């Protein structure tokens, strides 16, 4: 009898490795298709001469968050239909959501500052973008404090985003956007963009099914896996924006995209997902992820305004890289099982 155990273990390990490989391919397809889709959508926006402010607040901000948003949509539909586990799936997508925005807020802003040198924060940017980001974190903590996102909570988050977009558009404030050449064949681009968006949804569905299986097999925390996989991979479109901005010597382009995604992720991602199916929120998200982001974000703002005259430099970039290491280390040490 004992001789049979190694074969069973090898079989389980082989199946697990296969599932991990499938999940990795699905995650790659998700991120790549989302990136290609946003390129097509931006080209179409240029062709149809969509207002630049509206394009920045919708097509660009939502497009760069497409991996997270599609994961939320598929997760909520899976929870609603009973094909995906409520607690595990909720933990995975919310962990991926907060993980992605943490990568952007700390790691990518740090890379931007180190690569470019320094950025001067204007009062307008702080008032119209940075403070709303902190507000989005605070509101998400409040509605999730009881360990769940109800449908009413989800609606509140999403309505807040719509209100924010309405205010920005009504003020006609020009936002930094990724400029693309206008579409040369709009019908073809619409068709391709539609196909890519379908691929995004299919990839998200496969990935979430695989992650649920891995969580159950390894008895790991769903939100931890979300932070370390979806959270990192979903930030790749923003990494492209950072690299492009450094190359163009246009740092405000990337900074606006990163801050915008940090507003979209909680308000639209968690908001729409919660409105569809409701979510279970792991304690790690309430006690570590969101408070860490809020406290560091507020602290950086105070430091920059009162001690650095509104300027972010390579030193602050290095601090942010170190803080991301602190975030991940604390997450793994304190909440690895969630």
C-alpha cells in the first residue's frame, strides 16, 4: 500500500503543474489581449474625435484596468450562477484588484520617478486626481468593513465613479492621455477590438477556474494568490505606459494613468462586481491592503507638500520601491492563509 503513495503524489503534482501552466497561459492571454484592445479603442476614439477629457476618464482609465475589470465581471457571473465558489473567487478578484493598484501606486510610480528624475505635483492635480484616489480607498474600506460588499455597496462605489467622471468632464480639464494614430479602418478595428474583448473574458474565466482549483489543492489564501498573480500581471499595461512616458519625457502621462487606475479599480471593479453578485472581503484586505495604501498615500502627500514643495524625486521613488517590499512581506507573513 505504501508504495502507491508516491505515484498518487506524482499524479497530483503533475495535474497541479498542468493547471498552473494553463492558468499562466490564460493570464498572459488576458493581459496581452487587454493591451491590444485598448490600442484599438484609442485609435477608434481618435478617429471619431471623442473629447480628450472623456477619452482619458473612460477609454484610457477603464482600458488600462481591463484585466481587473474583466476578472470581476466573470467572477461575479460565476458566483451568481454557482459555478465559482463565493468566498474563494471573491478573495481572488479583490486581492487581484488591490494587488494591482498597489503595484501601480508603489512599484510603478517608484520606477517612474527613478527613471525620469523628478515630478512637480500641481495643486490642480492633487485636488482633482490624488485626493479622489485617497477618497476611493477610504470609501472602499468603509463599505467593506463588515467583511462583505453588498449590492447597495457596489452601487454606491460605481455611482461615485460616475459622479467623479461627470465633474471632470463638465470642467473640461485636459487630462494626460496616450495618443494613438486615428484608425484607418474603423470597421475592422471595431471587429478586432470586439474579438479581443471576448478573448479577455474567456481568458479571465479560465484563469479564475484554475486559480480556484489551485487554492483548494494547496490550501492557500485566495486573496494572497490574487495579489501575487492577477495583481502583478494586471499592472503590465500601466508598466507600458510608464516606460513610454519616460521615453517621451512626459512623466505626467504615466502619473495620470496610474492615479486614474487607482480610482477605477476600487470604484468600478469592486463596485460593479459587488452590484452583480455581492462579495466576501477577506480581513487581510480590510486590515492590511487598503489601510496600507491609504496611510502611505496620505503620508506621501503630506511629505511632498510640506517638506518637498510639491516635488517628487528619485529619493521618493526609492522609498516607494521599499514600501512595496514591505507591503508584500507583511502580506505574506501576516495573511498568507487568506
